[in-house]
C-alpha cells in the first residue's frame, strides 16, 4: 500500500488561494468539490446584504398582518433576494449545457411551493438554503486557513553568501553546494549541512516537537525550521522542490488523491442523490395522486423531496474532515500519504515492529572488543573495511570507530550482503566474514559466545575466528507506554521481528510485553511473516508495520499500512511508508492511532447523521406529518451540525 509520490517539476509549491471579497477571512469565493467537479459559490458583501434583506423582509411579513396577495408578494421577494446567486448559477449551468444539479432542483421546488400556496414555506426554505451555503463556504474557508498556515511555512527568501557579502534570492534559485546565511529568528529556507556556527533549532513546523535541538558544524538542518540561536551558515544539499518543507506541503496536497471508504460513499451519493430524489419526487406525485386523486398533498410531499435533495453538505463535510485530520496529524509531527492510510491504521489489530532503530534508538555504542590472537585495531579495521559500502547504523559506527576513509574501500572486493546475517567480502585477497553467529555457523566457523549482554559482531578471516565486537543500543524512551497505549486502543497483538539473536532480543521483548518474537530473520523472512499475519487477519482488520524507513523498506511495503519512525532524517528512504512519524519519538505512534480513530468516527457520524435525517424527513413527508418550513429547518440544522463536526477534525490532538 506504499505511496510513491514523484517530485514535482515546478520550482515553487503553491495552492490556489481563496480570493476574499469584502469580508476577509470569513466568506471567500470557494471552489468546492462535488462529484470531483468544481463549481463556484460567490459570497460577497452584496450577496450578504441581499440575504440579510430577505431575512428582514420575511420578519416584516410575519409581524404585520398583510392581505394574502401582499403577503405572497412579500414572501416572493424574500425568496428572489435570497436565491439570486442560485438563479445566476442555474442560468450559467444552462448556458454551459451542464447537467442539472441540486440548485436547479431546489429552485424548481420553490416555484412549485409558490404555485400550491406555500409561499411562506418557500421563503423560509430559500433563506435557510442560502444560509446553509454560506455556512459551507465558511467551513471551507476554515479548512483553507489550515493549508495557508502550512503554505506559509515555506520561506520566501534565502540570503546567499558570496564571499563576505549576502544576496537575497528566492529559495528556488539557490543551487545545491551554495552557502546561505540564516540569522537569529529566521526560518531556514533550504535543507543542508551547517557550515559554520552553533545554534538551537525549533523543528515544530515540521515535526511537531517544541523542544529546541542544539546543532553545530556538520549537522543536517531542514527547511521550515526556525533558527532560535546565533547566526549560522548552511551549505545547501537539496534544491528547494526537494526540501523538507516543500515535500511536506506537496504530500499533504497529494494525500486527497487516496480516498477513504466514507469519501467514496459520499462521492457516489453526491453523484446520484439529487437525480434520484428528483425521479422519486416525480413518481411520488404522479402515482399516488392518480390513485387517490389528492394532488395537493402529494405535490407538497414532492416539493419536500426537491428541497432536501441537495447533497452538497455531504460532499463538503466529508473531504473537509479528512483535510482536518491530515493537518492535525501534521501539527503533531505525523504525515499520511493518503486519507485512506488513516482509515487502514484505525483498523489495525496486529502491529509489527522492527527492533533496531524502531524499538531501540539505533544509536549503537561499542561496549567491548574481544579478540583471539589479533589486535583490537586490526579486528576493528577489518570489520569496518568489510562494511565499506553499507549505510546500516552498525556499519556507520564501525567505520567511524576505525577511522575509515574512502581509500580503504579500494582494497575491498566481491562484497556480498547476507540478509539478516552480515556481509562476506574479499579484503586484499583475504576472505572475510563480518556478522552474527548465524553467519559463522552457516560456514562451519567456530566462535566464542559473548559473556556480556549486547549485540555481537563476529569477525572471521580466511575461516579463522578473529573475535567479536560487542555493541549496546538503548531502548527508546516511552516505548513501554506507547505499546500499552496501542493495546488500550484495541491493538490485540504486538509482534517484534528482528535479525538479532535470541539472547539479545528476548529480554527486550519480554520487558515491553510483546506477544510474539521472531529472531535472526532475514528481510525476506520478515516479509513472509507479515504476509502470513495478513493472510490470517480478521475481516475488517489490518496489519501494520513500524520500521526505521531505511532498512525496513520491504516490510513497510508488505504491510497493510507501513509506518516509518524518524522519517524527517531519512525522507527519501522512507518514501515506501504510508505514514511518516517525522520525529524520533515513539509516542507519535499512539498519537497517529488516536487521530485516525477519531477521524473515522467523525466521518461515519457525518455520513450516518446526514443520510439518517434525510431518510426520516422523507418518511415523515410521505406520511403527511411534515411541513415545508419544518423540513427546511431540520435539513439546515443537520447540515450545520455536520459541518461543525467536520471542523472538530482540525483540532485533533494526541
């Protein structure tokens, strides 16, 4: 289920901004998605005045005893004033030869209501219908405000350092390798490596982490982060379009391409609801009237069908809630590659974890070097040389400890990675094995069993055992609480799959309460294990995998939903994941689960409430127990509650 988004070819990431008229930040001119087709709802000051005037005239008609003809005329004026934008939209659709939509059906219902003497009901329905559209526009504007905040995290300028001088440029005009200068209080415009200076960075805009991170020369920094300390210079490593802030915005924009089940249902209903109710209204008027002869009653029932036929609230509220959930997740340092990823995560009953870099921090330290007939320096240098071409955390540690240089790799040949075991290589003509005990056992090489706790990296040269390097790794802070939180949210089975040995992994798995542990596994074996768990899962449930994003790509792709931890520092490699935890805090995992389950509840509440209210109103109308004003009022109230419920998704927190 992994999402792979291709980089955009545009230099600057932008979304079409909502153009505000005389009421800024309240009533824009949104383009709402209905049946995946955009149309305009214009809410200007003039439009608001017309709606207010219609409301005031209606109140006058209620307060003063007017002759029937004057009352009917006044209510007619109210309806016309309220529905002028609807009339214009219907006329525009007719001139464009577009298919009729809910506006045309509503207008038809209002006209019929006037013809059968329901002028007051028609006026009430018209005013409430217009107010409902204004509320929809307000809700859409609130959603766009969240996107605007995210868009604003993209810096607009970069100070290019040329000698001792600086030049202000747009970030997209700065190339990798050039040096930029970032002052205190400025946002870093591009990804890069600190070239000079020591500072503290606030990564909240990207990872949701408020804690400042101290950085100095040689540390990686990301666009969108705030420089809270002294002036620094940064050597740019990626173009603007591939920077962290640009990718974050692009992924959020592209997430809407992958719909939840509720979105697909609402799309279907939005496509067919209005035409279906129009046909039902026609049949409901024609057939019972021919049988009973009571045309007036069934005409009134048909009018109600037409007045409540609009599916626009459903079409707006469901995607709006999904956008709110996506933005809430981003504010918590969680990025979903699609709306459906949260839906799958909410159904997870079995969560599978890697060990190194997931449950543990992946920051190994050498706790001891034990040799047999060789020096510690020789043992370490051979191990580092064999790992010359690996980016695994263990390989990076060994190379750093041995003072490895690229020249050393020139003598390394025929490197063969043995998944889940280690590497085999020829170093200056000598055959070397570096890995775990299973690698040596596979080739019949005897070895010493470590007497201390830790991960042992064994080294053998020309089938002779040289010794082992003992590594220690720290369990992530909050791991136990995070796993217990998952259990409280309904995850039934916690599984750990690791290539490490049983003696090292079992104490860790036992202390954290894992239900199942499998050790000394190759990546292929891990994928097979995930496939087995998926084949045995219950109906309506899913299997998730949590990995570090660099070494767990096959498992992330195999699971129903792949979750990469600390993805900000390995964004390109973590592209195989469906959900990215941008910080290295494992507490983000239960936060993502909480947001996904809350979002799913909001979506089903909206779908059930809106459809349920329409069904009840239709049944009451058929039974002759519902008036036109009551139908309009209940429809507007339910729409308002659904929109407000959708806005709750913008405030979901862990």
